[in-house]
């Protein structure tokens, strides 16, 4: 009787395995967003193959329909700038899927091993062992339900953003542009660490699904820890995204490990620092030997050294460097621009206005670049290319400019003022067009202006 109970419990465990492994592995719903977001240029991580309830591989043939034509052709160029708007929630969605998949694989491997071990136990021990496995699977079920809700919310956010882009048409264009401006302002506030203000603006404008507050809140925890000289959250973040960071050849984890070693040396805990270096720094020796040698030398030079090469390693600005490094890797991971969107849009406009005259003291106040903040923002931008018209007189072959302005004859031909004045003196006030023979007086001339 007890053996039969063991077999029943084993079957229950296998049922859980098939049910939840299938629900997480099926990629059909996940790939739908891939094509909806037009992510063909993006680098996509491979997703697990889906199985049906019987374990037979599903043959998937996806023929995504072409995107519907835009209602406003003039929006085409503008919408190209919305890559980050779609990419960020999709990357967040993929990250959640990977985390759930890893959790299932880990738990299922342990459960399957446990089922195999039960065969060698006595009936009583086997029943107790299988009961513990069932409890473990019930805990996994709760985790998967929570993960499923998180996936649903993120999928809903992707859908909301697609709907927002599709809603752009001529009738609501002012409202749509106003919403985009608020999105850009929220993005700027989040990047500048004005989190509370960003949240209030998003809530008051009902933009929660159109901005990335939850993503930046994740970054905020790591940034706050680094500013408090704690690398643990940053290292945990690196562990969660290890494969992605390795693919992009990131040095963030290595830099964090170096800083943790420096802090041990600063505390004069040399034995622990050496143990730490053997465990965490030695694996990086093949690719970063010079940097390792420099940092390990701090064991001899100590924190109060006056040698500039090693003194800089103990300065507080190293933590600021780590914060900047983390921000860069975080933006790359989620497909964000390194600069705030507000800066990018402003620089796009300033690049057309920037000229050497803008930096002179007599620059007109109507010019945005007369303000110091805009001048700083435009500093890395090149000067705009200015095209100046150059007109040469047909008669004198001299340049026509403000000192020698062009004059238009009634027949449309243009000559310099100097040439026409000399001609009038020679012909008793008459002006004769050298190309058509038209005769006129100086009162018939019209002054032309060169822009």
C-alpha cells in the first residue's frame, strides 16, 4: 500500500514537472512581441523550444504581417527615435522570462533527482521524501504564479506603448506631442535621480505604462549602494545578467571586485585581501594582468602612499567612476541611449543653430545659444554648415555684396550698382542692358538683397 502511495506521489510530481515546464518554455507568446516590436536589428537571446502537453516538439512557422501603413507619412522620421520607447519594456519582459525559466530548471532538476533517490529508500522514508518534494513544487507553483503576473504586467506595458504609437494621427497630434514631451521629461528626471518628481509627473499625466520608472528603480538601488560604498547589490546585478554582460565584454564586475579588494587593503586586512584576490581576482588574470598587478601592489604601498600611481586607487572618485560605469552598462543592457532623450532632442536643434557668432558678446538674446546652459550643451557639437550666396557682376566681374549691392533691371537681369552707375554716367543717365539692349533709367532699377 505504501509503495502504491509512493508511485502516486511520483506521478503527481511528474505531472507538475510537465505542466509548469511547458507553461514557461512555450515561446509562442514571447515571440509575438519580438515581431510586434520590429526587433529584427536587435540582438536577441535564444529562447527555449516549446513543447506541447505530450512532450512533442511544436513546429512553429511565424509569418508576421507587415506593419500597417502610418496615417501620417511625416511621422516616419519622428517615430524612428522611439526605438528606446519599445525596446526597454521588451528587454525587461525578456529578463523576467529568463529568471523564471532558470528558477524552473533549477527546481525541476532537484525534484527529478529527488524522485530517483526515493527509489532507494524504505517505504516510510520514501513517502516523507516525496511529501517534501510535493511541498517544494507547491512553492514553485506560487513563484510561477507571481512570475506570470509580472510577465502579464510587462506584456501589457508593451501593448500600451504599441497602441500609443499607433494612435498618432492628424486629429490628436498636439495632444500626442504633449504626451511625448512629458515622457521625455520623465526620462530626464529619472536619469538625473529626481525619482519622486518623475513619479509625480507620470501619475498626474497617467503615463505609468509609457515610462520606465520600475526599470530605473532597479538601477536606483544599485546606484545608492555604490554611493554608500557598498558593491554587494551591484555584484548581485552582475550575477543576474552574467551572460548578457559577458557577451558585451563588460568589465563592470572586474572593476567592482578590484574596488572591494582596495577597501580590504584600506582597512589593513591584508590576509583577507589576499584570500579575496585568489578567489575572485585570479580568474581575471588571463585578460587583465596589468590592472591586477597594479592593484595588488597596494598591499605594499598602503592607503597613505604618496605615489600617484597607487594613491589614485584609494580616492573617493573611484566610486563615482563605478557609478558611471554601472549606468553605461545598465543602459546598454536595456537598449537605452547613454544620453538623456531631452539632451538628444535639444542637441539636434542646436546643431542647426550653432555658429561662431553665437559665442560672441553681442549675440542676440533671441538666439537660444546666447544662454550659458545651451552653450554648454552645444559645446561638443560642430558648427552648422552655412551656405552663403556669391554673386559676380556680369560687367565688372566683381563680387556683389552689401558695399556693392546687386540691382535688378526690368527685364530681370542683375548687375552691380557700381557697374550701372558708371554706365549711367557715360550714357547721360541711361542704362543699357549689355545682353538684351533694353534701355532704362536708374528709377526703373530694383535693389536686390542677398541672404
